[in-house]
C-alpha cells in the first residue's frame, strides 16, 4: 500500500488483493475453529473478551475492505490508505489489546 501511494504503482493491486483474500479466508477459518475450541474448553463459543471483540472488529474491517475493492467503490490511493489502516488495526489487535487490556487471551 505504501509503495502504491509513493510511486503510483498499480501492478501490485492484484497480488495485494490476493494476499488479503487468502489471509481473510484463513483468518475466518481460525475464528471458526477458535469458537469450536472455546466451546469444547469453556462451554461457550464467545466470552466477550477484549481480544475477541477486537478480532471481530478486525474481521469486519477486512470484510469491508474486500467488499470495497470488489465493488470498486474505492481504488488507488483511498484503498491503499484503507490497507495501511487495516495493518494498524491488526497491530492493535495483536499487541495493543494484549498490553492494554486484561483478557484470557495472552498472545
């Protein structure tokens, strides 16, 4: 996304979309299997922990990102900015929630 904004290089849009789509599909599977595992471990699919909430926000963010790209609502620089914002949400979900909020998820 940064390269696209700096150099106006559109040749990376296809690989960027495919990488995000593959990551999104794997992330969706991990959420499904995580819910199944939580049910087996704690008897519930959802505990409303900060990590689970921010993980769902992250999933919704990338759902919007992929939908916006598929519908071509945004292209070029706005989509690149959205991609950078998505990375910031990933980093906050992975690091920020773990460091700032108490949760049963300590990763």
